[in-house]
C-alpha cells in the first residue's frame, strides 16, 4: 500500500515553491489540516496556489503584509518555518495557533533570529509562545549592520554565523529561510545533526546549500549567495511516521504489510532499526531504492506476522530521529510481554501534548504498567491476548484515552484498541485529521487483505 505524502516535506516544498523564481508543482500532498494551514497562510501572503486533488501548482508572487493574523492551526513546523521566512522576506505579520500550538515553546526560534539580526524581530506572548508578531521589516533593515551583529565574524567577507542552540530541524530551517534577508552567505550551526529535509530539497532544487561537520559533533549548513532557486516538480514520498503507526497495528494484530515509495531518509526510519533490534521482521527493501528531490525512497516490508521477542530499547541519542514515532513504538510495547525503555524523551513534553505523560496514561488505560523517571519512560506491557483478558476481567465496555488533541497519541491508541479488539473513546475525537485523516481506512485495508477470500 502507498500512504499519503510526507508532511514534513510537504510544508517545506510549499514554502520553497512560494519563494522560488518560477512556478512549481507539488504532488501527493497529504490531506491533513496541517498542510491545509500552510496553503492558507501562503495564499494570505500573496502566493497563488491552485489545488487539484493531491497536487498543488504554486505560482510565486511578492509577499505583502497580510490583512489578518496567519493561523498555523496545530502545526509547530509551519509556525517556526514561517517565522524565519517572514523575517527573510521583510514581512510584518502576526501568527496564531490553536490551544495546543499556543502552549508550545517559540522562544527557541526567536532567540537564534535575534542573534542573527542583532535585534528582536519576534514578539511572543508572555515571552515564549504564540501569538507571535514577526517584524520582518526590522530584520531586513538589520542586515545593514551584519558585521556588528552578535556572532558575526569581524571580516565583512566572512559569512554571518548563527547557532540554533537546540537540536531542532524546525529552528534550523527557520534560520536558513531568514538568511534570505542577507541574500545568503550565512552559516547556520546546530549542536547535533537533525532532520535534513530542507538541505536535501533545496540542494536538489538548485539552491546554494552546503553542509559540513562542526566541532563537537554538530553540523554547519552554509547558505550561499545569491540564495535563490528556480521552480521545481516534486512527488512527495510516503510519510514514514504514518507508516510507523500502520506498521504498529500490523505488528500487534499479526498482519503482513508492504508499504511502497516510503521516504527513507535516515533521520526518519530509525523506528525500523529499533523494531528489528526487538526481533520484528521488518526491513527497507534495497531493491526498490531510488532518489527524488534529494531524498532516498524505498519500499518497507513487514514480511510475516512478527511480534516482539524482547523489549524495545531506545537510547537517548536516537530520540531526535524518533521524535514522531515513539507513540507508535509505545503502542507495540504495551502489547508485548516485556519491559521497554525509552531514554532521553524530555523533548516529547513539548510536542502537540506532553507526550510523555500521555503515553503513561495510554499504557495504563490498556492494562499495562508505565512510569517515567526524569526523562526515561518505561513500559511493562502484556501480550495482546492478556490485554483483552484484563478488559474482560474489569468488565470495561470501552477504553478511555486522554490525548489532549495530540494526533499521534490518538492514532497509537486507535491502532492498539483495534488490534486487540476493544472499543476506544478519545477525549478529542477526530484529531487524526491533523496529519492522517484516512488512518482508519488503511487499518481496515490490512484487515481486508488478511481475511480469507
């Protein structure tokens, strides 16, 4: 089966298309609310976007200050990338979000931009969250004093240098887009390597981007000058984080599955390695490997019904590459008779919900045991048949799960409930529309394919 296009790439492709020198085509867009918000924000800035099914034709036009606040919905990626893009385009605008997004930290992107421009270009509510007022006109004016900006090299011939301060692909990409205010010639330094979709895609589209190692294990993204690129044509590969959730269901329900044209970026497929280490027969098919828009693509096969043979063990240094996939892994852990350990998961507290707390709730709701000490989450699961027995023993007609509107918690709980055959009640029904509205449909397809005909 082929799942919808990757959401992280979709946000970037639409933004890059809006800033390109000529029209672009972006195909296989996912149809969730997050991507719809990106399209709406870009249209409000002046970009023409014509959508036909899952394909968008993007015609660039000079941006202008929007007449109303730009709504980022639930999307932290959109909010942080757009803050950088607005600063780079000399646009003044206000960004707002839903209740969940409005509680997430935005100081992490405002601080590097202040270091880059030497002035405050982002005003945040209560100093750290949305609503955010971006003063792109101030940022643009500040490029005239680049030589005296904090972090700038003393020589006017040397690149401006800015450190992201946190391991965040969103913050890194915001700084890269803000570099357009300088015309390029900016070094963006991250403390450890993070998702590199932006670098890969911009390079493939013809932008002057180069990467190199930084002292201490970090990475430097050099933005060359002039920082511009032509229009492009891209077909988005399947979203591996969506694949991880459907694969979790297949593992618990003991289904075979094959997913085609999956984004195989190493920063996005770490969940495959984690599951294999726990004994699951899952692998990327090298025979199907290809490349598009700078990204590797491959098929992913769950060759046979393959439960865990040992607990899942996630080291802290793997978490940046698993940040969206830990809910799927946690669902598998709940339905396996082992202790699974997820170390260094503190960053999950700042996602769409406090995912650490919600995963503890999820495990306990289904009859497993879980606790968290500092940044280490432990889940002591039960085999799926034992989880069913627990539900019968306590005469529960329905398992109630608190999600706080977090789409990935909701989908992990839904997959687990369907796989073990119990009813589920979510506190925020339908929140999977944020990223994967057709999630339940794909689970049903796996069941149909497994049924005797």
